[in-house]
C-alpha cells in the first residue's frame, strides 16, 4: 500500500483498497479528502496522524460528521502487518461502528 493509501469498507464488510493517487486526491487538502470519503460513505486510512486527528476533533466540536478515520504512524508497520491489523479491525467494527470514530492501528495488534 502506498503511504497515501485510503482504505475503506461498507456495511457488508467487503473491503476495497485504493490510493489517493488513484482517486485523484493526492494534491488536495486533507479536509477535501475527508469530505470525499464522507460523501462516499468510506473510512479513511492514513499515515497523517497529526493532521487527521486534528480534523476529527474539529469535526466533532463543530457538529460535522465523517465516515471514520484509521490512523497509523508511517514506517512503523510492514505492509503485511498493516493488512493483518486492518483485517482484525474490520472483523470487529463495521462501517457503521466507525462513523465519527478514530481508530489507531496500533490498538489492533
């Protein structure tokens, strides 16, 4: 998965993985990426912990909603370990459970 990857799933627990590059979202602001995911009903997976946690906090304090955010520190986990942890999270939490939530990949080891 490239560093700018977005991972999402829908209520049926089908998993689709793509990158911000594939969706044309690399050069857009973080807020735009989160808004795109919200409009699509998708959970965002990012290594940009600081900025997206701040956006999450801002959204909650202003009454805005998002579909969910999964945060992981860059270069902490191999691709295989990222996938194992994501699959554990997906097995426990539905897309509905992720609504307005932040999940830290480190908690799913």
